[in-house]
C-alpha cells in the first residue's frame, strides 16, 4: 500500500471533504442515470420498451425488470467508485490530505 492510504485522515480533512463528497455523489447519480438510459437503449431485449422498466411496471415481465435492475445497479456502482475516488484524489491535491480511512 502507498503512504496516502496508510496514514489516517485528520478530522478536519474528513469534515472539509463532506461537502465535496455530497456534491460529487449527486452529480455522479445524475451521470449514472444518463449512462444507464443510454446503455438500456442499446442492450435492452427486443421486446422491451425504450424506457427501462421498474418494479411496479405491469407491462414488463419479471425477467426484463431483473435484467434492468442488475444493469442499473452495476452501472451505478461503477460510476460511484469512479466519482468517489476522483473526488478524493482532487481533494488530496487541493489539501494535501487523503479524506478517507
């Protein structure tokens, strides 16, 4: 492991990072939603509607709903990791301290 991950973050770094983390999480959620909709349009089964179904969509079968939910979860998880890691690295460059641990 590198030094940046071995050292514990100071309390002030954790507090100062909170607003950055909140804003980046909101933006990441919006980006993930856009990416999911674009991927759904290309990867959806042929009989699926253009918009991804949700759990209460009576017109979609369970297999399609589960496929959409799994795809959405995977995309959101990857985008969250990328946004969180990018935000932490940017904070470290700005402050000199790693915000986690």
